[in-house]
């Protein structure tokens, strides 16, 4: 039953923030939130539409066997798997209403995975966007309940900002990689240049893409362990941006970082974005812990697009995106009819619109474009 007094809500909000210091309390909080909207279970997880895998950070009443089945077989069928590319943070959705109630309950995902468990509609609220992945609070209601209603979505809308902040503060969705070597190996795969600097603006790391861009730009180079910009005005802008990132003043840094144009007409024009590192490792005796990240990208170059950018770039609707994701997985049109629970005519209509929007001539070109655009990294060249 939904809490009906402000005292009930405030008490629950207090319990949510208690989870920051007592992570074991998430189970009880999720039970309370789920029960309030008539749910059978609840979880906080990271969903990856590209690899089609979910990792669960906290849950209540979610059987391990259901998690295994979801990751091994049914994540690829989830009709709202790409919802993180379309929905804003803290804006709850009903999976059935988002997809279309008939389409949702007639989908193979619902018929084969949800119904045998007795689960039905999913009430979710996005908590974080992490490159191609997203964090989400998810509550499943019983199959017999049908779609969640406005009052239940409103209740989650009230709580979601608090859950999101508690998750961010406790870093529930962001475990630190086990070893710096893993981080470095990952950064080497990126097409964007990455330069990490410490509190004294010394370069403590740069990936191969950064080295390549710096080598091609006469106006940008490394002198000792500092990044040097030839143009004095631009150098001042970069220094000021790094200072701002080091201070980390709330509201002083745009969501996507502080943008700066580096390089000039005599070299490769480079765009830079300066951002503070959310995790600031304790500096050693020489203060070499990275504090600020500088992302470098050649202007005019077309980098791989993340899923959210991809669907916005081509104005792809949620329904079209579901068809596209199944095509990328190698499904035929007939298989999509069965898996998505829609007619062949509808599938062909979505495919036709996808071809027109992306200006691709056939299905093969469309799939190749999608697979390229959704790749967040590049394969390093083979050693000669």
C-alpha cells in the first residue's frame, strides 16, 4: 500500500539515506518500496543493451535462477532494454505502458520468462547513465495486476531522486576496478584521447590516442610532464578549466565537461573536454594521483556513437529501436514477429523507416552501421 502521509515518506527517505553507511539495509528498503506499489520484488542493477547483460547491486526477492535465465537468454528479448537511451533520470516508466500493453504482454519475453514466474509489468526509474549502460531501479508486479498506474509511478517519482543520490554517494553502481592495469588497458581501447593530470597539473597518464593527436598537432605538445599549448590565450583557458575541475565547485562544470578548442589552423584542430574524476585516489608522497581527465578529439572526425546519441542522431523511436536491436542480434524478420509479439507488417514498416532515417540501402548496411555506432571502443592495431 502506498504511503499516504508525509511522515511515512520522510521516514522511508531517511531509511534510503541510511543505506549509504549500511548497505545491508538496501534489502529492507527495496522490500518496503516494492510492497508499497504492489510489487513482488525489487532490484537496483546496471543494464547493458550492447552486451545484453545485467549486474545486480542490490535486490529483494529476486531468485538467483531468474537472474541466470535473464542474462543467459532473455535479456536480449527485453522490450525495454534500451529505455536508458530514451528516458530521463528519475522519470519512472511502466514497461507495459512504455512498450504498449498488448505488445508487452504478448512478447516472447513476457510469455516465456515473466509469466512462468508470475511476474508482469515492470516499474522502473533510471538512476545513472554510464556510457552505453545505465543503472535502474526495477520493481515487478504480478502478472494478474496488468500495468502499473499513475499513482504508483508518482510514488516512485518522489523517491527516485533520493535513491539515486544514495546510490551515487555509496557508489553502489560504480565499483572500483581491481587493478590500475585493467583501467589502463581499457583506456587504450578508446578512440578518444585521454590525458589524466594530478593536483599539480602534471600528466600522470595518457593513452595511445592522446599521443597520436598530440604528435599531429604543432600547437599541442608535452614538455616534461606538463601538457603545453602554444597559443597563450588557449593555454590560459585550459589552465583555468583544470583549476575549476580541481576545485570541483557544484554547478561550475557542465555535465559533459568544460569544452575548449585546442590547436590552430597550422595543425589538427582538436576539441577538449575537461572533467574532474569522481573517484579521487589518495595521492602518494609525490602527489601523483590523477585528479582531472582531459578528453581529446579531432574536430570533424566521426567517432562511434553511444546508444543514446545514436537513436537521437537518427530520430529512432523506441519501437524501431527494439526491431533494430533484434536485427543486430541476427534475428530474421519472422523471428522478430515471434520475439517482439508484433505483426510482420509492423516489423517491415519499422525496417523501412530505419532504412530511410539512417540513409542505408539495405538490411546489411543498417546492421553494419548500428554495430559500428554502438561500439564504444576500437580494436588496437596488430603489432607489425
